[in-house]
C-alpha cells in the first residue's frame, strides 16, 4: 500500500493551479497553430512550409488566416509575438505539476525521478522561452536553451508517465501521453514546425488540471490502494 504524503497546498490553491493549466491548454489549440504558421512565414521557417507533410494544411491556413491574424507586422515580429504564449503556458504547466505532485503518495523511484527531470526540463525551457521570445536577447542561444530543456524533459516525461501508470494515477490518458511524449512530439514536428513540439504535453497537463479543478482533494489524481490479500472469512 502506498504511503500517504502530507499535502501543504490548500484545495483552493490546487484548483487554481489546475484551472491555469486548463486555460493554457485551451488557448494552445489556436495559439500553437498560429505560432507554427507564423514561423513558416519567416526566412528560417520557409523550409517547414516546403515540407509536403505540412504544406497541405499550412498553405490553405495561411491564405485564410494570414490577412486577419498573421500580417499585423513583419514575419519575425509576428512569430515572436505568438511565441510569447509558451512562457505563460510553461508557468501554468509547472503550477499544475506542483499541485498534482502534492496529492501523490510517496512515489516509486521511477515516478520520483520522472517528476525531477520533467520539472527541471520545463524550468529550463521557461528560461529559454523568456530569453528568446520576451527579452529577445542572445539570438539563437535562447532557442538552444529550449532544446536543452526538451532534452531533459523527454526522458523525464517517459519516466513520469511510466511511474504514474504503475501508481494508479488518474486520469490515465494524461499519463499515457507523457509516456508517449517522444513519438507524439516527433509526429507533430514532422507535419508542422518545432513550435508544436510541446503541444501534446500542454494538452495532457490541461487534462490533469481539469481533474484537479473538479477534485482538488485528489479523488482522481491519487493512487487507489489495492488490497494485496483477500479478507479473512468470518
């Protein structure tokens, strides 16, 4: 049976963290796509638009959305403007992770290191997003920091997904998305740009956030102990 953990967060704080993740998950559906389209209009992103796996949907989307949402400034400024969303999204994901972890029983080795690596990866990505999109300093150095965060986060997500599935985590869908982070990210990047690489994780933590919003006491995010022995007959 899992050992309980002392929760230092109030239910209202847990709900607020969950709601933040839900909001950015919903917002990411249009904003991540717009950021990807904006990148395709830049000089460095032209090769993404030339990719046949992306051009079949991106070219019609650019014709439809360009005059309304993608032509308010030069291509680089539009790309950076939409990219600012990612720093906000990572802050919300980290808050949701802290809240979800506070409701977990004492974790296994796999889950414990999954939390550590995944949270460290998101923290490094946040630094890169702030540097690249908000401060606009360091040139490509900020983008390299984001890639470093992804390199930390991918094994962290895999370990975390595996540990959560073994530990009875709910919702299981989110844990499966974490476990399959690498192939899902590769698939999204293949049909769009690197801008969509973390889209699946934003949506996964949005699902967790919805669970936290509905059940801040942990009814769906804690492991359910399973008896290891049958009850003795009367």
